[in-house]
């Protein structure tokens, strides 16, 4: 669903129907808005040009004000754009970090800055809270690559073999699984089961990378991330030839031949830590493009080369849509009650493993 056209009389009338007139933002870039958001712009000045900030700042102020009114928190994945990640998010991180924080959320409302499976995970862990996704179309190629029926068929084909499911899946798929994992804990989850072989779904490339890290036999599924699968070994070699000093770090959702070209492979949180620990003069992050902007905020001495593959689903989440979500309390995430308990159990097994 498209964001409501803010600033129009029609929008203002709709907003006043659900908010007191004094709380309906006018979204003008005034000196007062500039002053109240100056500290936030200082944080992102390296990655957001000054000419763009007057467009973002009124939304940033309005969202932060409405979070207090709605008793809401915004969770933002590392792939959110910098104005969301750095200026309106209350919790940021990779899928595992967001899952943990969702379980601890004190607010009555959770707005998910990410894609639909992440919002479902927040709902699984907070069944009594209202969880909102600013755009229902924010999906995921991995989540769409497999169904609960597919998992049941895999269990029939491999009786007794436990199923490890990447969090990038629907609640229906999680409900058919033994335990969930993220890219940051996948090896630990696989080995925690004490099995000689496991089914690991749906990301084929992540599963193949895990296979290089463990003696457990991994049965894979041919699901791929539409962002990471586009990277090629040839383009990474070309980057090295043009700049031999560049460090290349890759996400394990990338194809194996891409990972072979990298200096380091790890989850989004591990990639961030690697940059912080090593402080390279120049680094190429082989992952979703916005993450480079967000890491750059924390690593001012590192130059980031951006092979800019964007996730079209993540980019559906924008400041205007987050504001609409808070004003009109949309779009609420609803999960079939029959699915909630088994799906939550698979997620909680993962979270408890890391405590």
C-alpha cells in the first residue's frame, strides 16, 4: 500500500480523525525543526547530503514525537536507509539482534523497519503487542522460496533429520521447523542439535558456507537472496585489480565463488565488528548497499566502496510510510493462532541457545 500523500487537506482530515489536531504534523522544514533535528543530522552528515536533509527532518521529528504518543518503538534492520536507521530507530541490528530486542520490548506498539518475515518474528515473540509493517509488500525472495508444505515434504524424504530454518522465512515455515537460525549463529545452531546431518533451509548458499565450517552433513534447499546472488567473483576480482589494497568482506548468502574471493565472510553484525576491529583504510561490503552507509557512520576513517545492490523490499520502508503507520496504526501483522505456538518455539530455541 502506498504512503498517504502527506501535507494535503485530505491527509490532514484523515490524520485529525485519529489524532488531536495539535499532534497532526505539518511537515514543514522550519527553523524549529532544523534545531530539534540538528544533532541527528550531525550523525548522518557523512552519508546524507545537506540538500536532502530538509526533506527528511520534518518526518524524523514527527515520527519521534508520535512514538511517545503511541508508546511505540521502531526496530530497524541494518539494511534500512540511514535516515531511518540512525534517526528514528530505537533498536538496530541484524535479524538475531532484532529478534532478541523484540522479545524484550516494553512498548505497546512495534513498528518494523524491515521486511515482513521480521515483523512476523516480532509478533511471534510479542503476541499481545500490536506489530506494524509500514508496507505489506516488503517481502523477501528467501521467504517466498519455500512453504510449510515443502518442509513437510522434506521431513518425509528425510525421516528423523532435524530441520534448521533461517529466520528469513514465513511463520508457516518456522512452525514446521525444529529450530531457527540467523547467519550469525547458523553454525552454532546446526552443531547444537547433536545430529550427523541436518536439513538447512531455505538459503542454499548460506547452507553451503555452513558446510565449510562444520562436519555435520547439510541437506540444502535452492532458495537464494535476490540481492546477494547477483554478486559475482569476476566483479570482485575487478575491484582488486583496480585497487589492490581494498579489503573485501562478504555475507554468507553470497555464492561460494564470491565468498572465495573475500578476505572475511560473516553475518551483518560480524561484518560491522570486523570493520570496527580492523579499521581498514578502504573496504568493500558485499551485501545490501544501505548497510555501507550505516557502517560508515560508525567508521569515519574508512572509505567504503559500494557495489550498490539494493533490496527492493527493504526500500519499500520509508519515513513517510513509517509516519503513516504510526498515525493510522497500519499495517498490522496478523498470524494464524494455530501457527503461533510452534513457530514461536522454533524462534525461542534459537534465542535461548545464545543466552
